[in-house]
């Protein structure tokens, strides 16, 4: 029913009006519902609802319909089952990261939302809660008859409730107003922590925090929580990345408590890359949560001292909670809504995907400033380098979410020393990014390229050589 699904998005405004009329009329049948009983009503309504929604929207029968909030595009058609999208892996032309043969469901949802309310960017972005699997296969029409026509929204979280004196080093750096520098390090393929510590040591005195990836690209390494705990034990300030791809909400919350007990102060909530591009394509993805619902759960654990179930924690964790943003992929102009949603859900720092296109970033930051989002979260822009034009072109073609302008590829390809040229280009980008109002820092990335990244930090001027303790 893919064609009908696209038709529904194109006619979202009319369908939304039909739904509004139905939601106003339906409660009149509540006495009849009570008379015949809910079980019989479910037996009568559910087959009709399944047939109608299955044809029109490719309905997956989650039992928690949110079509009125997602432009008449069912988010359960997203292969990652994201309730708050889009993810950062949208391909050129708005194609899906996991299934490139179809358009991203959340690109469709954005288009449908615009048709329903052309000024949709002026409205607060609703936070949709994680799916409740117990409701799968049940009728949502019955809920409308009961007088509850709107989907359940999560309330935005408030300000941090922890005393300033208890903030970790990275949070203090972000709050200080000075330009921050973070770097990404992949955990080792080893049970020996010395390789990880040696690579982290390249950045002594140069960075405010070190990100530890969580199965980046769908590839297996030492667990992010263990690697983060190792760095914390050796005096570093790790950012523990948590991907929703591999664990459900029970396991993730348990890992967060374990990380806090081992001294980890910073977490980065991400949805996670598709497994099909990694070294275990036969693995089963989980995606019980998405980045936004994980953010909300993490902040509630910290600020309210509660699990997602509502059960109280004896001692809550205290995390500086962050998320990611990707201004460089479709839907470009509407990426700001996803960023705003993550900040509303509790993100207090944001790290972006690789920036190779400064004009795109400047356009994005202009809207960030207009909405004041840079005052609510520290925006740390991702930068990095690879060794050649060929490597960059491969990354742009095979790593969803990475955009490299053709003019940059041509410049590097024409250079006599391509490795030196990629480094030079990265330094130029760091300096250009640092000059943009509202940017709080840079986040350097480059797989197993620690020496060059450390040199870029020093030569770009964002950290002086005098501050460096070790640069091997």
C-alpha cells in the first residue's frame, strides 16, 4: 500500500479535517460503547480500523496512533520504528538509511505536517513517548470514542536540578562560555585496556571530553560503558554514547546506572546506525527507544529519580545529557524542529555530524540563534579528516548522514599531497566554525587517526601547544 501511503501524506490537510470531525462526533457513541461492552466493541471496530488504516497508511497496528501529529505518515513504517524522527542517516533525495528504495518516513511526516499547518515550525514540537508493546493490535478508535482523540505527548523537561558545584568537568567547560573541544575515540577490539588509554593519551591537555562510540556503523567493539568507565577511572572526562539499536529500555537504564556508579558523568543519546552496514549484518536490531525517548528517560532518571516504569530509584544518577544533530542531510530546512525536540526532551549539549559544508552550517545556526536554542544547549560542531579524496568520497557514499561537497573533493583530489590537504582543509573548517555565533565548540572525529587530530587541535589554535602534556 506504499502508493496509498504517499497519497495520504499529499492529502494530509483534508484527512486531518476528516479526523477532527470524527473525533468531535465519536464521543456521542460512548453510551453505546458502555452498553455493548469494550470487548465486543473492540471485536467490531478493530477489523474495520485495521482495514482502513492498513490501506491508507500502511498501518502497523501499534495501538497508539499518532497520525494527527505526524502529517498522516505512520512512524511505525520507519525501519527503526522511530517515534521522534528523522534520524541523522537520511540519504540524498530524502531516501531511507535502512531501505534506500523508499523515502524516509519522517521526511514524509514533515511534508504532511506542513500541509496541515504551514506555520508548523512556529508551534512547539510534540514529544512522542516510546511505544507500549502491550497495546499492539488494539483499536485506537475506541480511545477516540472515549473522548481521548489526541496522542499522548511527553512533557518537556525542566532545568537541571543538580547544584552547580556537582557539575562534571565537561559540563563546567560548556557552562563557562569558553570554546570547548571534544574528540571521538572508538573502543578497542581487545580485552586489554592499554590500547584505549594510549590513544586517549594523545589528547592529554587538548580536549574537554572524549566520546566513546557505541557500536558505530553497526560494528562490534568493547562496550561503550566499559570503555567510558576505564577512562573515568584514569582521570579523563568520557562521553558515554548510548545507541538504542542494540538494547531495550531495561538494559539501557541498567547500563546508565552502572556507568554512573563507575564515575561516568556525561552521556550522548543516539538512535544508532543500521546493522546492515556493519560487521554483523545478520544481527537483530532492537530500537525499543529512539534518541528523543531515551533523552526523556535519562533526564527523568536524573531529575525525578524514576525509571521509565515510574519506580523510584534509591540514588539517582547525575548525568550531563547530550544528543546529536545533522544539519547536512534532508530535510535541511526542517532539521531545526528535530533539534528543538531533543532540547525539549532534555539535551543540554549537542554534537553534530561531520561538517564539510560551512555554508549549510551557517544557515542552520542562523535558525538556531533565531529560536535561542544555543542558549538552552551547547552546540558542538563535528569536524574531521580522512587521508584522501577517495576515502572521503567512499565515506560520503557509504556512511549515511555524511555530506561532502564536490568542490572539496575536487580540491583534495587535485593536491599533490592529499593527506596534507585534507588536514589543511579541516583546520580551515575548524577556524570557520569557531567564528560562527552560537557555536560552543568543535568535536573532532577520524577513525584511528589520533595523531593528526591532535595536530589539528593545536594548529587550528583552539588549544595551545603549551597545554599539551603528551603528543606522541
